[in-house]
């Protein structure tokens, strides 16, 4: 369909039970048909979402559970919706929101739907780049549009029709058509993917999986915006050879949405460790070692961390190999003027260590510094890498809620991720704690589980 202001368009607005089409449902829909700048018809319907409308949404829209109790479910009006939208450009304010909900509801009703789009937010930005804001209330005020009540489907859709007519009357037709062309331009994916995959990719946090021939698992990634991240894999000419090779091998993309970044990080780590994708090198697990400083020890001992963090003494650092651990401690010792011999990093011998001969050791090896003082300095030098002991007596829940009001509970015990529960839905079985220590999950949780963060005990 050519990008023309005079072509057939459908102005669409939906009211919903929340902000995410995978979790929430439509409660009201309005569609206004226009061609050649003239409104042809208006159509709207309340919709029984089959779920309770949250009080906050009732207050915002004025649509109550009682109002939709006798309304048709979406599947009953789906044929009318398809008929109204057929052959028209789908126009909405923040179009991916309304379009995403309509496509999701139609898919549940057994109908496939795809259409050219135009977003009036982006259109306003394109035509009025110096204007500060472009939300619907601002457009109403700036362009003198009429809207008797906000956050109801028909009045909001009618504002879009008025806005379109105002632009048609005041903007040069060629400029208007060019602006529509610019905002309607969509990213593309390689030819091996379905044409409407771009529409299906969610603008939400989660984990995506690239599958190759025979559904072989090639790569697992996490993103705060799945759509943006996945499209980034296939766009641009600056990708390295490995990225280009991966992109050429992908045949199918699947994803799991999460309530936020924490859920995406935890799920990515779990899936990579369990499934071992071809192109993932990080997060694969394996043995982890740490420097353990017993309470009465004069030097740390390198140990494999094959269980919880020791409760006696202190543990410092997480390392993939003994070589990596010794290199890190050697560098630290040289910076802090510690003795490599006392730390066990240099062979035994008589007299001063080699670093003392170069003036880089404070002399504990020759009695110039007490062992206790040297041990204290070693602990202070290692302090930034000190591991946190599990601060709770048993399992806890970390609550994460998305901007679209999707709520997830992440169940954690002893720095181990046991799984995610969706309150109000069938709760999945949680995994038993893994043997050994999961360094990747520990690092993720330490960043997110601050001492001041409120948590709940599990089971709730």
C-alpha cells in the first residue's frame, strides 16, 4: 500500500486490562474508517475480557467489570474487526500498542492479521520536530481538537481522525505523504523468516533463542527490548564475521518475555548452562574457585567452590581456573607490597623474597613486618572481591514488575535461582538447588539484591 494521506485508513483505539498483549485483554475497541480525508463510518464495541479489570484501570478508563459483563468476547466480534480493518492502513497513537493488542486478540480467535501502519506519535514528531511533547493530550491542545472524554476508545480514535484531517488541510500533500512514508517504514528481516515476524517481536524484556536447521539451538540472548535486540542482529554492515555467520544460519526465532531485566538475566543464565548453545561462550558454568582466608590463617588458600560460600572465615573472588586466580592475586600483591612467598605464590627459600630484593615487599619474609599485620593487609587488599554470604534463612522471593504491570516472583535460595512464579497463574515446579556454586547467578543477584531491597519469604 502506498503511503498516502488520501488512501483508506482505519483509526484504531483500544482500552485494555493492562499494558501487555501477552498478559492482558481488550475491554473496548473503536475503529473509524476514512478515505480521501472523509470519514466513511464509525464502529465501536465494549469487550468482555474474560478477566477482572484492575481497579486502577477502571479508574482510568471508567470501564467497570459490570459494564463488560454482558459485552461480547473478542472472538465473537473478530469477524467484524477484520472486515473493518481490511485493506486499510492501521493508524493509532503509539501504534505498536494498539496493533499488538488487536493482532494478539485476533490470533487467539484463530485469525491472522497484518497491515501497513502509521503512528501518530511518530507522525507528529516528523512534522513538528521542534514541539516538546507529542502525547495525545498535547496534540488535542496544540491543534485545537475536540475530545469530550479521554481514555475511552471512540473519543480517542476520533481525535486521531481529526488530527489526520487537520494535517491534510494544513500540510503540503507531498510533505504529508513523505512523513507517512517515513514513519511507516519498517525494519526487515532476512527472507527465511515469515514476513510478519517483525510485528510479532515484542518490545519487552526477555530471552530469545536462535534456532538453525532442524531446530538446532544456535544462540541464546537476553534483552531489555527483544524486538530491538533481535533486529540488531540482522541489521547494519559493521557486524563481524561471527555475527554474520550466525545470522545466516538462523531459521527460526522464539522468545520468552520476562517482567524485567533481572528475570531476563536469570533465565538466560539458566538456559545457557542447561542447553549449551553453539554460539554462547559465556554463562556455561563449570568449576569455580576462590581464595579462602580462614579466621586464623596468615595466607589465603585456593579452594574449589563446590557448595555454599564458607561461613567460617572469608572468601574472595570468583575464578574460572587456578591460573586465573593466581594471576589476580599476584597482581594485587604487587600493588599492595605483599609477599608472594608468604602468600604461596613463590617457591620457598631462605632470606628475602625476590620482590623484597627489588623493594616491592614490606619484608614479612625477613621479619620486618609481623605475619598478623601482613595477613590483615592481604585481607584489606582482597576486600573489594569479598563474597557475600547468603543473608537469609532459606528461600526468598524477589518481586519484579514491568511497566506494563506484569508481575513475576523470582525464587532464590543460597544465591541459586530456583525458578520464576507468575502470581495468579499455574505455578511451575521449582528446580531443586544445584550442586556446586553458580557464579553467574551470584554476580547477577549481587547487583540486584541490595541489602535495602525488600524481599518476601518463600513459600508465600
